[in-house]
């Protein structure tokens, strides 16, 4: 899809625009709720950045780890966890 959008395919461009709008709305809601550090993860995280408005981009930072790091952190925070 990214390749086709780069070539100007109207459907691919609309899909990326809609994805960016939805991500931007989610970023806005999370910051409204007090989130101070947000990052995009997954295969479309970085490629979606150019499609996001500046208002969303200013809230994004680089991930401090990957999904496994996050899972281990959450497990350590749970009472009676084998990792705590």
C-alpha cells in the first residue's frame, strides 16, 4: 500500500490518510487523558509518520523497547508474578 501511495494511487492515498486521521484522533485522546510519552510501534508505525499532522507528531517519541520489553515490564508489575 505504501508503495502504491507513493506512486499516487488514489485508493492507497485515501487509506493512508484515513489511517493517519484515526491514529491522530487516538493520540489526541490519549494526551487529553494525560499521556506524556507516546510512540508508534509495528510495521506501519514509522511509515505512517509522514501522513500525521504536526499536532500529533509533537507528542510522539521513540520507543524505549520492543513489545517483549513491555510484556516483561507489565509482568513485573503484577503481584505474585514469577518475574517480580
